[in-house]
């Protein structure tokens, strides 16, 4: 590749990758608006924290412990890989890969939610949503993300059910798999931002 | 007839095109969120420093760097403009027409965003950062 | 101009037309009425429903103006007045302006880009039902005396439970969250439709300006609405479940509400005005007999305004005492946003000056728009300057300003659009004389009502007061405003009469009564359910004015653009509009209605705190979506499955 | 005592200011009458201090620039409608981009950069601190009245604050419940009162007089009746006002006043209201130690006279519906005494 070629008329007027479906764009736009919502949510966290000015978390609430969230991260982040693997499989018409990959993701996602529930059980003894704004933020952010994981898992489970029925997906029909995968990757990535905001940033 | 660019050249060219169109807008958005967030929240805490740095220097950096990024986008837009005003023979007419329109839009918007960033920068010279 | 569309186009045979009619036509039945996914029917419903909410919000305004006609009037109690002004603002913004323009967009975008429907027709139907139910949800609170009463901006801590007990603000937060579903769904639909369903050949530099405006608006919704949704969710949690997001006594902050609200709220001003400016660009060519000057510059203006509108929100908070340096950055953006608007205005003026103006009713409204919107723009620029803003914000000066911008910038173009597209929507022509009377009354009424507000705002009258005393000397001007508001109401009534008259008595409209330049005029009035017998191939920015594009639907029609063997339309590439493939479009369905009803049950149950019912409704929502998207069973060979 | 100036809410514009307003008023569509018939208005165009004066000058700059651009727009529109619609004119198909660029972007840019610079200067000037020796008045916004204190002085008053003419006075703003906004159009632009925060602004009057202010942030049911008065007076009168705030309320002098005081202190009044030097120490409603001298009742709801005062005590809900003072079960025979006592508190 030469600079000349890359800055020529044709390269500069390259069309977007061909053949994206309306469903793909619809899901991407939905994810964009959801991502904006999370950005506002995390922005609100920092706004309240720095407007408060005092020690954070306030009211003697201890800084969040890292062990459980890091385990949750280790469970959730890799859960995108089976989805990718499954999607590649069905593009080649390999239905077993679709089923196996989705099942693996389902297990990882449910594990994540179970870990979150155990974390809540411990946290709720220390503070609740009504303790102060920190508590409100903590439960809103993590709870809202947990809700997204639940929705994502519903999608994955729905795909799994459809693929187990047969006659749903194949090398020529896998749009729904792709769209659900986009959503799951998004839910995954948002967790990284939440890990940083809620768990790591109070220690900075 | 010129040789067609390969996939990597197309990817680079495409990214350059989007940098030309959206670079100024994104730079300005980053600039605004940075200067507003840093100024309002640092002053709310009653401080005028962030770590070792004076607040004014941090805000200054959040003005200068996005301004430079916008200038870069302006140059990229000028390149797209030049390349679409005299397209080589045999290139499809529609992408060129569309690229040319995008170049006009890009040049204007980068100029506009640069103006906004510069006007904000002038305020930094006049006002102390935490004056209410 | 094009007159061929009424007869079978030479390119599409009688069999093709019969097949298309069979696939797309909807026999009148109750099921088809509730289940339709036709973007034209849905668009018409949006227009009518938004018009209905406009009447309700307008009557609220008349009641308020009547109360303010004299000092210390006791016609309305303060509680009633506060509910009315809140509902007036909320309904005008959320239930009238945006849905009205979405109605135009729904009806017109597929026609303008040469497609057979929106990208997601069922989602489109869902959007309408949700809008309707959310609107009724909010208005239904008024007869119970439980309507929102904290202003459309709902500032905390006034709207917190301690200061506003009762359901008032719960109706507000839940109603707007509910409505947000419709707005978001509609916006995604517009974006995808405009990206993928344009007729072959319609590269980005040939997209009609109205479509550009709608897409820019949709993008603004995508990025702006989440901030409002989050704000309302936090308000609801604070009120109902005792969280402390906005409670300064427990590490919360009241300014967080304002920031989030205006991060949404300022783009929302442009969400309302932008499609209306698109209408101006769409109507102007027909009545100046030439294309709009400086197409790329107007595209630039649309793009630039929609981006900058996100960086000016703090100018609504110039009196909250933030650091003055912070203000200056927003002041800079708010000042400079004038430039793209200026470019647009002068491009339109140049179009009028070089073309030959035809003074029909739509054009009269466009001229009224220029005069009014420019005046509103001046005061808008004044508000960009912090020092001046601090003096006049929250006074009647700002009420004058945004009514100039919103009536001048949005309602006048909408009225122009109604007269302009009435032949296309209803197939009937309107009565010119009635229209002229309506224009002059609306124009005069608007200025008599709102011009004095500049004055008594400068003379110190704050806004949102249910009454005032006579000593400060504001009474005379208020009386003038009230008189003007009745004049305005009579004018708007004449518009309504004109529309009804056209539907009942108007003479039948030809496909293209104006000699206009965009694709909707190349098909029947009203269009057939499938919009175009032959999907056009676009060769220029003004397809109905260029021979090649027009011929592509007649003599030059090819089989691959008729697509009569199924309910089908074409996908093209995002930037250049190159043909990609043929897609199957969904049939009419009751699922959207069922889903919207389940959501209505959910939000109503949340409002009255029947949480188990809400949980059941949430499951019903999930189940309906699951069934909606459930893949049909296909033979393995068609799917391409490896053993 | 400068009772006269204080009672006179109207302030007239000086001849110089009047002349500057006339011409634009003509342009404002035959609104010449506005300066005449609105001379009682707390008009931002009739500034009486350096803060509002600066903004008024900015307004006139903006106004004239707007009129110039409006004339330009109307000229092009008139050309299109009158000249170009003559029979026989042909449609021209050019793209006059230079015209659009210059008129739509170039000229506006020059104007906008200018006004932005002027606005920046004014913004900086309005932020100037009044200095460490300036008196500080503490204002707290309540639903729906203003509590006024002077820093370093124990007493409080309501809905009325005094400033010395020609001096900058710091005003420290707090919100007791919801948001309010402190606005005296003739003296100073708004500053919001933010719950949980302290905000500061300043007042400066260059001529003596009474200037009406009003809450400008919607604050609920009775937002309409939340006015106050700023009295600018010579320094010695200001000092006397501060001294009165520190001193106990005047003792009753007649029998009726004595009975009224007794009714006040022993009745329900004292549960919410305070009168310095008596047993009444309620903190919910306004301090009434100088209520007899105030310009109004109910933060601008009605004039302060015996009839209105009696009506207010008996049932303020008919006067200012929704306010937090419940109807008082005062014996009809005791009401005149109560009124007499309260009116004596000056």
C-alpha cells in the first residue's frame, strides 16, 4: 500500500462495507443509544462524586472490594468468545457450533448474575439504595447493567431455543445470531467501563 | 486509467475520509466535555489545581490539543476536496460527487468547530478559571 | 410535469399492477385497521393524533392567556394554572411537535427516497401505538387533577416527593419514559430507512434535504433521549423508592438534573426545528421554480447544527452560578451555532431572489416563517451571551423568544407542509382563499401574542406566574397578548376547517399539482399502497425534473425494479446508493398493538404501584417480542446447514 | 425616615435614559407608549446601578445589530417578492455561493465575534467581587418569601432589603427548600438559589429609590407572589436600618397594642413567627419584628394596610392560595388589637 494510493480519489471515496442488513443497522443504532445511556449514567457518577467533594464513598461506606468483581469480569468478558465462535460456525452451516457456543455463553452469563447476587447480598448489609446518593448510584449502575445481562441472556436463550428447534439458522440465514451477538458484545464491553468507574476509580 | 487501490489503501482512505468529516466534531466534543467537566468539578471542590498542574494549564491543554486535531481534519478535508475536483478518468461519477459534497461539508464544519474552540480559548485568557 | 403516473406506467404491466395490489393492498376491516404497517396510514395517524394533542395543548394555552388578561384574575387557581402550563409545554414539545414532524417523515421519507415502506414497518406501527397510548396516559391525569405541575423542565427539588406529593410528577416521568420508546424506535427506523432503502442511484449528494433533516433529527434523538430517560428514571426512583440522586443532604446534587435535562433539552429544540427546516427546503423549489441554492451548504448546516446543539446546553443554566469560564465555552458554541442557520436563511433567500416566487398558501407560510424565525434567531443569539441571558432568562422575554423560534421555525413550516402535501396525503386540493385567511390570521395572531412578551419580559415580568399585580404596569401588554392568542386560535381553527373542507369538498388532486422536484410527486395522489409501480432509478438531485430519472419509471423500467412477485423492496448501499439486493417486507400484524398495550399496562401499573401486575406486563412484553422475532421454519437446504 | 422613597415602588427614568429609549421604541413597532405607560415597571431598560446598566448597554448593542441584519433580510425578501415577481422575469439557475457565504456566514461571523467579546467583558465585570469591606446581606429563599439577614447582625426581616447608594453590597444566597432565583431587573441580573449550595452576587445602585425584585425560578404553587423590594438609600439610613435589625422590636404603646402583643405571643402566631424581644420565637414563617414598615404583605401579594393585614391573618389562603399559613382562629374582637400591634412594629 502506498500513501499515494491511500490518498487517491478512489480510496478517499470508498463505500462502506457492502451488504449490511437493515437489522444490523437497527441493532447498531439501538446499541449506540444504549451506550449513550450508560455514558450518561457513568458521567452522573463522576459528577456526583466530584460535586460532593468529601471522601468517596461517603458516610463511612468502605471502598468496594475487588475480588468478586474481578472474578465477575473474568467470567463475563470471555463470554463473548463462544458467541463469536458460534456465529462463525453457523456462517459455515455448522449448527452444533452454534448450539454449543450459545450454551457456553448462557452458562457464563448466568454465573455472572449469580456472582452479582452474592455480591449484593453482602453489600446490602452495609448500605442500600436509600442510604445516600452513592448507594443509589451503586445499585442503579450495577443493577441496570445486570438487567442488560438478563436481556442479553434472554436473547441468547431465545436463539438457542430456535436453533434447537431446527429450521431456523444456517449458512444463509444467521442475521438474528449476528444481531444478538452485537448486543452481547456491547453488554460485555459496558461491564469494563463499570468495573473501572464503580470499583477501580474510588481507589485512584 | 489508473490502477485501483487495494483493500488496505481503501481502508486507510476511508478512515481518512471519516476523519475529515467527523474529526473536528469529535475533537470539539472532547474539548467541551473536558473543559466543562474539569472546570466545574475542580472549582466545586474549592481547588484550582489538579494534582501538580494548575487548572488553567489543564484547560489550556484541553483547548490546544483539540484545536490541533481539528486543523488536521481540515487538512484532510482539503485533500478530499482536491482529489474530487479533478478525478482521474474512469472513476465512477457517483462516489466522486458524494465525496465532493462531503468535502464541502467537512471543510465548513472543521472551520466552524475550530472557531468555537478558539473563542473558548480566548475566554481562558480573560477569565480566572473559578470566578463565579 | 409528470402526468404519467395516474395511468399504468408503461414499464409495469397490468399483471404486475394486479400482483402488487394483491400483495400490498389492505382490504378495509377492523383487523387491517389495527394491524396495518403501511407507512402512509401510520404517517396520517401520527399527523391526526399530534393535531389532536395540539388542540388540547392549545386550549390549555388559551385558558392561561385568559387568566393573565387582567391582573389578579381568579379564573384559575394557582394549582390549576401550574398544571396547565406544565401540560402545555410538555404536550407541545413531546406530544405535538416531534410526533407531527415524525408524521410528515413517516409519510414522506419512503416516498421521497423511492422505497415501498420504512425499513421496519412493524416497528413503525409499534411506535405509533406507543405514542398514542403515552399521550393519552399523560392527558388522562388532567381530569383527576393529577397532571404534572412542575414545569416541562421539572426541576428538582421542587419535583421531589417532599415538595410535590401525589402522582403529578410520576405521571410526568413515567409518561416520558413510555413515550421515549416510540421516539427512539421511530428514529432508528428513519436512520436505517434512509441508509439502506434509497432508490438505486440516490447517492448521498442526491438525497432530498427533507430526508437529510429527518435523519439528522433521528441521530439527535438517538444521542439526546438517553439523558432524559436517565433523568426521569432517577426522578422516579427518588420519588417512589427513596433514592438520593438529587438530594444534597445525602451526597446528591440538584444540578445533575439540570445538566442531564438540558443535554437532552437543547438538542430537543433542534429536534423540533430541524425537520421543519427540512420542510422549508422541500417546499421552496416548487414555489420558486428552481432548486434550493447551495445544496452542500444546507447539508453542512443541517449536520453542523445537529452536532453543535449538543454543546450548548449550559446556556439554559447561565444563572445557576457555575464558574464563568465554564459558561464561556458554552457561550462560544451558542454564538457560533448561528452561522449555519444564517447560511440556511440566506440560501433560501437567494433561492427566492433568483427564482420566481409563486404566492400560494404554502409559500405565504414560508415567508411568514422567514420573518418570524429570523426575529427568534436574533433573540436566541442574545441568549448566548451570558450577561444578557442572566438578565432576561426566566422572564417573558424568553417566552417570546422560543415561541418565535418554535411557532416561526416549526409551526409555520408545518402549516406550509400541511397545505403543500395535502393533495398527496388526501388526494384533494385545499381552498386557496380559506388558506390565505388562515395565514394572515395566524401570522397576525402570532405576532400580536408574542411580540409584547419581549417588552414585558424586559420590563421585569417573570414567566410561569399564574397572576401578577398591576403596580409594575404589565397589564396593558398582557391584555394585548391575550387578544392576540384568540386571533391565533381563530387562524388555526381556519386551518382545521380548510383541511376538513379539502377532504370533504376539495377537487381531486393530480399526481403533481405543483410541478415539484422530489419523488413523491411522481406517483399517484394519494399513492397506492406499494407507492411506486416501478422503483425509480435516480440520476440527479431533482428526479422529477430530470428526464432520465422520470424515464426510469416509465419506458426505461426494468424488471428488477418492479418486484411484483412478493412484498418486496430494494436495499442499496449506504453512501452511493448502489443496488445491493431485494428484501421481503413484513405483512400487517396485530403484534405491535399487543406489545404497545402490554407496555401501557406496565406503565400504568408502575404509576399506581401495582408491582405484581407490572411484572406480569413486563413478561408479556418480552414474550410478545420473542414471538414477533421468532424465525419461521425453513427447509434445511434453503438455510444452508451442514450435516 | 425615608418612608416616601421606600413606599414608592415606581421609579422614573431620568431624561437622558428616556431619550435613548425613544428611537428604538419607535422601531419596536409603534411602541413609543411603552416608556410612558410602563414607567412604573421594574424595567431592565431603566437600570439604576452598574450591573443592570452594563447589561442594558449590551442590549442596545444587540438590538441595533439585530435591526440592521433584519433590515438586510427584509430587503432581500422584498426584492424577491416585489422586483422578481414582475411579469416576464425569468428563473435564474445560478448558485450565488459568494452571496450566501458573505451574507450568511461572513457578516454574521464578524458580528458574533464582536458581541461575544463584548459579552465576555461584561461577564467578567459582573463577576467582580465587591471587596472584603463591602456589607454582606444574607438572603434565604423559602416557599414563598425571602428571609433577609445582615451578616454579623442577629435579627432578620423579610421580603425587603436595604443597600447604601453608590456602594457595592455582597448578597449571599441560600435556598431553604426548592430553587429560587434572585432578580432585581433595575440593579442586577439573576442568580439562582441552589439547594445545598451557597451562591453570591452583588447589588449596586447609583441613585436612591425602591427597586422591585421577584423570584424568577419557578418554585411551585405561589411562585407568582414571591416579590421583594430593594431600597437604596444614603449610607446613614442604611446604617439605621441595620441598627434596627439588631435591636428589639418596639414595645407596645397603647392598650390595644398591648392586647395585640399578648394575643400574638400566647396564640398560635408565635409558633411560626418571631418578634425580637418578645417570647415569640417561631422560625417557620417570616420574622415580624418590623412588619409594620414593610411594603407589602405576603411577599408582594397585597399592600400592607390594616384591612389587608386583617384579611391575611383571618385567612391568608384566600389572598395567596397554597401558602403555608393556615387560617387563624382569631377572635373577631381581638383582631383589631392584633392589627394595631403589628402595624406598630416599625
